[in-house]
């Protein structure tokens, strides 16, 4: 049986960057502050500059790790080492080796772990992935589930393997979908459920009762690589497809279209049941007092309820129309990209 090489509780190096990983880090930190485990270190992406001329800012995980150092110090506990390495080569491996971790835990870290790095951990490495692997391997499984209008998705905890998202499954949990989730809201659900599932798995590692491992079953599928133009709306698509795109692209890259030479972001919409006069896809038909601005698609009508001209405020449809009086009866176009959101 594999044994921990340290005393004083399971020693963990946590790797993550965006907000979806925060509940998992918080759970580990809480156990560490109670003396049960040791948060030996936090690995996250280097600080990034946001906006022209602005100062570099830490990732969500990096920011929380900095505050955890103060909390641990106040409790007289060993403070976690924060590592913001550009690569996981010799220098990073030397730092990790010095903090003596038992297990690598990763959630949305965003970089590949090579065999030399994983070999530093006697218990190996595990990764939290927000899909039912082998479905939607890759970097955007939450968005892909929404694009595909799936009825269910889930959380997988897998062994870190040589190829991305191919490791054996240690635990899985399904998440039923209502069809109204956005990438933001589903990320919040996955973040909480991922932390809960991780706690169960780590308790088994702690007690040397290692989770059973199951090879991934079924045909693998992969995520699209999201970019700004992933949000560009093709109004010839159906209302159902465009609705899914709007939800999958909220909060980034945002579903968008063009109108009167400006880029227009659509934050919220829903398919609308009703008939319309014959008009081209992208035509703005009118309003429904309960649902919003009605737009013709290639198949069906979409009711837009929240929207935003580029670099202006996000507005509910009623307030938006107060400042766009010639909007009804016009149509959407291919946008001109001028930068910004």
C-alpha cells in the first residue's frame, strides 16, 4: 500500500486559477486550519495585467491564497507556499520538493503536469473536471454542455495521467440541468459540488483507504476552444440554438451581434412561443410585455430581455429601448470588432 511520507496530516499542494476552484481551496484550507490536513502550497497562474496600462493582478486562487497566508499566520500554523510558475520545470520542482507534499489536487489550473512534476507526490495527483468524463475533455466542458443543450452534466474526479483528462475515475456525480443555466450559474453549481465530492475523496486518502479507480468508459468527446468569436450569433440558427449559445457565452465571451455599426452584447434571452410576419432572420419584430424584444431567427422567435451596446451599461430591455427608439423594426448585422467587451 502507498503510504504518506509526512506526519501531521495529509499534505496537499492545491493547483487552480479561476473562481470555480475557490470552494475546493476553501474546503482544504478549513481542514488545514482545524489541524486535520496541511495545505503545503498553492500553485496558480502568474499575475496578469487587465486593461491597458493597469497593474498585474493575481488569479482568483492567487488572491485568496495571499489572504490565507495571513489567516494561517494568525493561527500559528505553517503558511502555504504560493507558487506562480511560468513553467513546471526544474526551479518549480525544487520548490515543490522542499514543501514535502503528499498529494497534488488540481481544479482548472490550466497547465499540463509532466511526469517529473507528478512524481514529486507519493500519492500522485488528482484533478476535478466539471463533466462526466470521458465526455467533454478539455478546457470548456461547462460551456460545451450548454451549447449541446444537454439534460445532465456532472463532476468527475480523476487521476492525473500523461494525456489530458484521460485518467482513471475516482468519483463522479451527476448534475441535472433545467435548460436555463448560464456558464456562470452552472460554474457556481459545479464549484460547490466539486468541493463536496473532493472532500469525500480526500478523506479516503487521509485514512489510507484509497478510492477505487475505474477506467473511463465509452467514447470520448472534446470541448471547443472558446474565443471571442465563439459568441458571434448567426441569426439563421434556430431560437433554441441561439438561446443555448447566449447561456453558454455568459459571462464570456458573451453572445453578440451587430446593430447600426455597433457591437451589441446579449446577456439574457429565451425562445418565445408565437407566430410572426414573414421576415428575414435577425429582424427585430416588436416586443412582448412579459418576455422582451422579439427577434426572428432561422427557426422560431427569440425574446431578448437583457442587452448592452459595447462599453455601455447592461440594461433590461425596457430601459434599453428608452434610449434606442428606432430599434424595433430594424435588424441585426455582422458586428464590427473595435476592441473591448
